[in-house]
C-alpha cells in the first residue's frame, strides 16, 4: 500500500529531520552519557536501552542505591523529575532514606499518592527481594460489578529492569444477611482475619477452620433440620 503525500504537506518533516541531523553532526563527537534521556516503560523494547541504563548508573556490580531515581519501576518522567528537582532525591538510595520526609501539602500533586509505593520499589531494588505492603496499604480496585464472588490477580512486569515489581491478590465475597448460613460465612472471614493479623501458620489456620467453621456448620445444619 502506497500513499502519495504532497511535498507541501511533508516538507516540514524532512526539513526538521535535516535540521536535527545537522545539529548533531556539528556537536559530534558527542558521548552517549551527555545525551538527555527520556526514560520510560517503553524503553524496555529498545535495543539501545543498556546504554541508557549505564548513563543512569546501572553498571555491572554497581550498588542499586547509586542508580538514578528515573529507573524506579512504573515511575513516570514527571514524577522522577519532581523527585530530583524539587526534593533532591537523585538516586534510589535517596528515595529510600528520605521519601518519608516529604510533607503532603494542601495543594494536590500526583507525587503524593505514589509516596508509599515509591519507598517499596526503592527497597525492593536495593535489597533485591520481595517487599510486601502493610495491611490495607495497597489493594486492587478492579472488582467486577454485581458479582457475589470475585478474585483478582495482578502481576506488574517492569520491562526496563526485567523484573516483576507488583503482585496482588484481592478476593471479595458477600451473601445476603438473611441466608441460613450467613453466620458461618461471617465466621469463615473472622478466622482468616485473625490468621492474617497474628501471622498464623498453615497448620494453625487449618486447626482454626476445623474448630470454628466445620463444627459450627454442623450445628447450624442441625438447627435448620
């Protein structure tokens, strides 16, 4: 398929390209490290990404604390620039050590909603391990409407770092309060809530379910009969 384009409509594109090439030629040789970067998630598909990583401090065996804040996964260019220019958080180590000191002002900024996750991302990169959010800190809002039972799995993959940086599981169940087994349903949730709050082992959870769920289910069934 060939589309004929009028030169009057396309000449400014070619002239602009020629202008950029001429400017680059005049400035040559220009080290890669001196080229301004526009680092974003799409860069993971570029074959020259390793050059940009080196510019941002991601060299072999280098300390992740010294990497630029721009390489934080799923962090937009505007957020990274705000961290660097307004708060002087130039590296991932700076973010981990000082992000808690950022005061949330009365005027909303996109950065404020990302503060908890920024620290988690920095900690995960520096320590090279999984970091879990605190209870209730992070959860998915993608729950199907009008569904009595819904479970959502979310895996966020960062192409630039070639790592998975976010894993979430969210389950939601509800039944009508007038159903005969509503008390058993409530008790099931109470068992799991207690287990999460007290960090129970699988064996302890199993015991709690047998004692507080199965036995009460039988009592409820006998009562119904």
